[in-house]
C-alpha cells in the first residue's frame, strides 16, 4: 500500500520551476497505476480535490498551499527503446527521453532538449521548442479515465493536440505512458550537435540562472508574447522578488524570495497593459495550483 504523507512543501515539489508554494495537505508518490487509483480513492473518500504533478516546472503553487492530495507521477519513469519506437512513462524526464532517442539515432525530438518537464506534463501542455512539439512523434498514449475507472489506450488523434493544449486539459484523464514512433534515423553525432545548438540558444536568450516556469504566456496569433511585453516597456517590471526578465520578456523570474502572489500580480499587470496597448488578451501557459487572492 502506498504511503500518503501529510503537509508536504509544494516549494520543494516545484524546484524545477519557481520553487514557490505552501503545503499540500496530502501527498502520494505513485509508482504505478495501482498507486494512482489508491490516491484517487483517497480523494473520493475524503471528498477533497486531487492534482497530478510531474516535475512542477510549469506550475505556480499558491502560497496558501493545496487543500487536497497531490499525486506525484515522477516515479513512473521507465523508458523502453525498441527498433523504431520509444515507450516512456509519464514521469520520465523529457531530457532523458531526448537522450535515449539520440542514442538510438531517432530524429525528431532533439529540439526538445532543455525542456525541464516530464513526458506526462509535456503531453498535457503539448510542449514544444523551436520547430518541434512533443506530439509530433506520438502514436499512442495509455490513460487512466478517472470518470469510468478504466485504463485504456488512445491514439494521437483522440488527444486533440493544439498549440500548448490537449484533451488532457479538459478531461479527467491521467497519462500513464506514451509511445513515440520514429521513421527517420540519423547519426548520433548529428543529433547531439543539434541538441547542443538548442541548449546554447536557450542559454543566450533565456534567464536560466533564475528560477522560472519558462514562457508565462501563450503566443497570440501572428505575434509573440515576449515581443509585445518588450514593446510595452515591461521588461524589468517587478513585484517583490518576482520580475519580468530583462533577458526575455515572456519569462517571470524568482530572484530569490518571490511569492506566488507576487507572480500573479505581475501576470495581472501584463495582461492589463497588453490589452490596453495592443487590444490583445494574453493567455497564461502556467497551471495554477490552489487558491490565489490576485485575480487575472
């Protein structure tokens, strides 16, 4: 029987992102589907909400914590390489997946190098970088349907991938694993060289020396959120220890002791200014966990 721990720091659980947040009332580290079901049953019995957490790199956790149970899937991290495919658990790090693909000579995911999330989180958000998206090579996804209580396999088409979105943002599905199919093989050195180029671009254009959740806002049609924020003169705008990066307008960084409310206040101000200046409503990419005082 998996252990459910009380009062766990969400700041510690989101070290890959902002490293901010209060405590989760309950916390379960899942190693398999049975553990996930156990956590869901616990939530149902206690009549409390649940939240499935990967690496937390795209999550802003409330200073007030989360009054429910966190189901952490990072231990569901097996990666199995076959002749022309990779099966990766929801908790597998994207960086590990990209590395295994390169070792196998599989092309098509090398530009995802440097994304700090997990396979599950990446699929939910349809994470991407440069010209590639995590959905590009997906053939099948194994899910647990929380409403029916059934585990099943869905196709890429079923998932309704869109820009920074998927059906997982609308349905009570939990990702267990995904299968990626590759049709092009390339020399290992070529793939590693491309990964290194991507990592160097990230280093030059992004404030990697600070805690952040990467891009805060989705790019609006035919434009870039970071460009609009820069044109509005908002680079460097700060609230407490949270600041819009001077290096990249679409990054809000934690300079040390920022609170979740500090970041929410910046998000609210950015949205207000961009609507006023450009009649464009920026939509956050971030997932907000828990309750916040600042409205956005």
